[in-house]
């Protein structure tokens, strides 16, 4: 994990958790923040698909950030992401085809270039003044380490910050796999809260390959980072899921210790990219990497497919069951936070600050 200047936990964080009246007041404020951002916080990059999902020339229909989208490649192989709605009559562009580097609507053949500009209307003879007036919304996209990222703006402007591209994504020193998960009935805030809650591992994941190990009682500490938080257990490190580096607003780094039976390479670094599908569903991309090359890579690859992948799903199935049982925002009704929820409290503060800035 990268290191950065840290700050001590503010004492009022723990005190606030012990005061029932303050806790109830903050629940109300957080509900308003969550409702405002239930389908995502705009003006940030989000992972939207593995590049491998875009097979051949066929456009790919997606739903992300509460919107229907279409991902496609132009004649040069460049990635393009549009709102999945033809400017003509609203038919889905994902039903169409890419012809001559243009995305063509199946309904009436209207053709769009890579910027979203309509360039031809067959019924009007092709290029015409009407085509000049029609366009669909296009979102900036980048590809890193086999993942496609999109910038979702709220003002039509170019990206204001760089796309997340941690070294593990593309470094030849790191080898691994992209594992997508789609969780219906789970809002993205529940997923993020799970990622900054390391104390749940020995309970929810008891009996799994590595995640159920360690003490049941511990103190959670939170350190500020330039773009988020570092949440850790004070009493143990690399025994289980013991710490998480949270990058605001939507991705985390987690290290999971592996025993000798998992082969060479040490701990597994997991990059978790969280993207809202809509208010009631979340798409997660887990990039599972180990710092390993050469012949050791082949052992890691073989073990992954033979046994480790199945063990991973044992953990994820438990997470999905618990998060689905929270019934999304119903989890906020009368919740009773403890010191072990300090990571959640601090993460919520970051979103509340973003909400306050937007309201100014």
C-alpha cells in the first residue's frame, strides 16, 4: 500500500458514535446525502465494463449511473460511450451496428460519428442540415489494464481529474484477473461501507479460505489520505481483511494474505471499482493481482482456476447475502453504530462535504 501523510482520528468521531441523539441526527442528514447521490456522484471516473466484453463490432448495451448507455469501437478501434437513445425517435442505439466506423440506429439508420454527432440520415439522402442539428450525448472513456472507465459529468465539460490508473492495473510485475459482480438489490453505498468495514471479516466470512481468521475484538483507526481514507484494525495486520485504502468516491485497495497452499507471490492485492447501475443495483469490478512473474505466474494462474476462484466466491456470496438483507436504504432505519464503524462514519463525511459543496 502506498503511504501518505496521515492525521490522527478526531476525538469527536468516537464521541459522536456514543451519543444517541447526535447519531439519530446524523442518520437523517446522511439519508438526504444518500438520496442525492443514489445513482452516483457525478464529475468522477467510473469503471463501466471489461474491454473484453466488447466482442467484435457489435455495440454493447450497459446501464450505469442510472442511465442506459451503449459502448462501441470506431473504425480505429477507439472506445466510444453514448447515451443509448437515438436523437430521432429514442430507439436504443445498442440494437444497431457499427458501419464504416459510425454507429447506426437499427430503426431508421441514422448514423453517428465518435463524438455523438449525427452525420447521415438515409431517408434524407445522407448528410443534410437536419443531421447537423442532431447529436447524442457522448461520455469520455479510457481503457486501463483491461477495464473501460468513463467520466460522468454533470456540466458537459471535459474531465477535471485524471482517470484512476493504479500501478497494479498495467504493471508487468503484477499478474491477475478481472472479476465482475452485479449485485441486484444492493445500492452502491452499502458496497462502499462493506469495503471500509474490516471487522466484519471474521464473522461473516468465518470458515472461508483466509478471511475468517483473526481476533473478533479490535479497535478501528482511520487516517486521512490525499484522496480518501486508510481504514485499519489496530490489533492485527495481514491476518485477514485488516485494512483498506479508500479512494473517494468509488474504489478501494485491499490486501488479502495468502497461505503457502495458494502458491508463490505473497498477499493478493485487490482493486475494487464500484459503479452504480441505478439506485437499487451495483456493478463491482474486482481486479485481483499478485506481484509475480515468470514461471510463478503459471502456478498462480493454475491455482486460481483450479481452486482459488471458487474460494473467492464463497466470500463474495456471503457479502452479497448480507448486503442484500440490508434492503438498501432500509439499513439506515434506526442503525446503531459502534466504534468499529468509524470507517463508515468518516466515509460518509466525505460524501456529506461533497453534498454541501454542490448546494452552495
